[in-house]
C-alpha cells in the first residue's frame, strides 16, 4: 500500500524524475575520472586464479615442485626459486599431469625435465573447457582492476545500475531539496 | 542529435533513445508504441493494481490454470528460469504470492525494442531502471569500430558516479544490473542466501537472460556466477562487499577503452 501511494505520487513528479535522470548522466560525464575508492582491494587474495595442480611423475617431490611452478600467474616467483634450490634429480623426459577438474573447468600441465631439472612447464588445458568465456578472474589479479578502472574515462550514452525505484529517486530528490533550504 | 524520451512505469523510469534521423512525429509515434507495450504488461502483471490479473490470482479469485495464455506463458518462462538457476531466481515470493515482475520488466524491454524496430528505428537504446537493450550504434561509436553502444555501470558505493563502462554490440546487446544494497522487487533472501556481492552486471544475448542471471548471482554468490558463465553465453561483472571485482573473460573484452 505504501508503495502504491508512492507510485501515485511519482506520476505527478514524472517530469522532475526524468530531468533528474538526464541531469544525473550529465553529472556522471563530468565527474568521470574520479572515485577509485571502490578499488581498495588487496593484492594478496588470489582465490579463484590458482588451483592448477598436476601430478606429473610417480615421485611425490617432483609432483610438489611441478604443481608449485605451474601456478600460471602471480605466484610463480616463489616457486621458481624453490625449483632451483632443490637437490632432487629427476629423470629426463616429458611428463603429462592428470586432468584436474576445477569449478571453472579442466586443468592439465606437461613438465619437461632436462639434465635432471625442470626445464619447462606446458599448460595443456587451462581452466576452460567448452566456452572461452567461463574463466572468472578477480581484481586481485591487477590487470582486471586496471582494465575496469581504465574504462571509467570512456564517454557513455547511457547508464546501467541496480533497479532504481521511483521511491528512492523521490526520496533522494526530497533529501537534496531539504538540504538546499 | 539523439532523440530522448523518458516516462514512468512499473515503479521505475524508462528512457528511450533513438540515434536515427527520425522526424519529431516519427519519434513521438515510436515512443507511444513503447509506452503502450509497458502499459499493457503493467496492467496485467502489476501487484500494485488491484484490478490486475495477477492481483486476482494473488487474492485467490482466479486460478493460474484458468488465467490468460499470456499469464501462463509468463509463469512458464519464470519457472523455467527458476529451474535453470537452481532456484536462485524465483517468481514465488516468500509469502506465497506469485510475482512475475522479475521477468515482466525484461519482457517489456524486449517488446519495446521490437516496437522500435517496427517503427523503423535501427540505432536505439531502451533503458528501464538500469536494464538496457540496444540496437546498432550510438553516435559515440567511432567510424572504424564495430557497431556498439557505450554504457556506464554505476558505482554501487556512490550512485552518482560511474564505476566502469562497456560496449554493447549485436552479440551481447542486453545488460542488466542487480544490487543487494537496494533490496526489494525480485531479490528475496532465503535462509542461507549468499550475500557475497553488492552489485552484479550481466551482458547477454537477450534482456530476460541478463536480468534473471544478474538477480540469481546476487542471490547465489560465487557458485551462481560460476554456474552462469559455464552455462550461458554471458559476460559477468560482480563487486563484492569488500570492493573486489570479479569478471569473466567475455566481460573483460567488452570493457570500453
């Protein structure tokens, strides 16, 4: 009932709401390169981007090294140091890990051993299967955050947002008007 | 010069923009058609109108089985989406009332786009409360770029700011954004509902899919987001309550630059 009366009130104010809508877009266009507060994320949380594991050989230690160095993105620096300091000697050859299912798709790597050391890790399957679009990245991977915020400066012809109800529009309008007194 | 018309219906504001060389009369006629589309669906599906068909069903005066074909089709569509989202989207309100407003606004946007096409428009945009369908290109589109519309996405932390922008093309011409901050309408918190995301935008081939999946991901969190991108050809962008972003590759490629 409350909503209904607000709706009726809204009809009378349709012109004002429409003007507010357009004025809001103009204000947005003028204020584009601002507000990066939303991007205050950390750089340590990489959940969702790791998860590549493999078991390339019968040796447990080889398996551990291979899985560490197969981290395809941000976590590779520590793994490379661990693989160079290891004293275990692997048998030369190419080892293919088993396919590991993750919530984002399958993952599989191949490890190449030369001179007893890991010389290469080849990603056979990324965490993607049928569609190319199903891998989700988080803003913890700096590129996503950079790309999202870089697009802030684009000119736009319209705006998408969570459903604005007439009530909320009128409330904020009234609030602004009362402050302007 | 773009032609713009705004009007109020279904408890929100609809914004029609045509970037074709329409005469004033042509534009007025096309907008009247769009308004008629929204009015007809609102008349039948609004729970705020006591005389609407869905209010009759809510009061128990009319059985769903005896309702109009339009009503039963809308119900079947909503139930199909409920099943495809594992119940994260649902037309059944917790109090037992059938509420089809979650899909009907999107259906109206799609029908409005059809009406604009029939009126001869090729480059246009229909925005109903932040849910959008486009066709062709806006006048911002560069001559060498593919036909597209540049669309901002609101910063959920400050509704007067734009957080980012995407380009909508013929492949993904529809976009819907759902939020948990301004809860109501078709987002209901069931016990155990995930509250991970404060805002979710979905770009899809059609607006009903975009709207339903955005709603479902707000309700279902990361699990629904993974389900959506694995089962539907959609671009998804979600912001959690810590301000972290989550997106799939398709969304990254849709970002404006």
